[in-house]
C-alpha cells in the first residue's frame, strides 16, 4: 500500500513526482549520500526539488511508524508546514510518500523545494575570521529567539542543519532535517540547552548570548552561563564517546 500526500500547489504534478520516486535509485543528482538517508535533486518542470529517502526501518520500528507514530517523512512535512505558519524558514514542503507492507512501513520519502544557499552554520565554526561573522551570529541569535518564542524545540539543532542565505547585510536562516522536533514552551535553561549541539566557541557563546539576552530582557551573565554550561557539557559527552570508541577499537586490534 502506498500513502501519497501532495501539497495542493503541486497536485497537478503528482504523476511526475511519483515517477521520480519510482526511479529514485537510478535517476536524480545526489545532494547527500549518507549511511541512513539519501537526498537527490530532480528537475520538476524547470524547478529543482529535493527528495529525501529515509532508510527502511527495522521490523519493530516499521510497525511503530505504521500503527503508532508518524513516519519521519510525514513529520518532516507537517513540521515544515508548522514552521511556515510562524514565518520560520525551511525549504517549502511539497509532498511525503510512504510505502507500507501489511506489517509496517517500508520506504518513505520527503519532497521539498531546493534552495540555493551561501553557506551553513558550520562555516562559522571552522573559520573564526569568516566575513561579517559577528553580524551573522547576532542575527542567528535573533533567529533562535524567534524559534523559542514560537515554542519550537528543534531537537536536531546542530551546525549542519541551518542553511544561510546572504541578502546584502541581512541573512536568512533555513532549518533542514526536521523530523525531530517538539512544540512546547521553553524556559531560559531549556532554551540554552537547545543550542548545545551547535559546537560553539566561547567567543561565539558570548556574541549569541549578548544578543539573546537583549531580546529576552535578561542579564548577559545569566544567559551566557547557561549556554556555556550546556555547550561544554555536550562537548565533554561527545569527546568522551569518541575517546572510548577509539580505545575500544585500539584494544580490539
């Protein structure tokens, strides 16, 4: 059984989109090719679209995604629509498609518009001398404040999941990889915890905290101390995992 949900603006192009899905393995241009998920781009009547193919879930998860919880593809689509209602940018959702067996979910796809972006947030981490870096970080703090004020808890708020488009002296921020998200009210501690995955340097923490504190009408030290605590705690956790994995592999040899 196949579930097909197409945005009303693309209903007339449903058959073409399904043709792309059926030929996904053989056609399209790779955007990313990961171990779990694959994204390819296709030309839809002169418009570039991206199709994300999620890894086929194991039997138990397949059962869950069919009968209990929405699939990653469906969540991505619905969350994109919810973000748009709050004027939070993300590549516009076009469709989601699911293939089911009698026992559970098999293949699933999320289709969205392709955007031409200038860089992602990782560029600011890797290059402390990145052009206009302070201004970008201040505007990013404004973007994060907008997220939190709209009760958006983006659980995959990591450097590669924010795409940035430069428009003169202004920057537009687009969220991608949307399937892990909650919509809930967040206190200041939870808000700063939400930014812990960004792998921020102390200088970046100071710049973001200063602008966020101004917007939230909080003291700088209050915001900065919380963001520093969560950021450093997350880094220690990841570095410890890497160390233990390296130690295990060395011992295994």
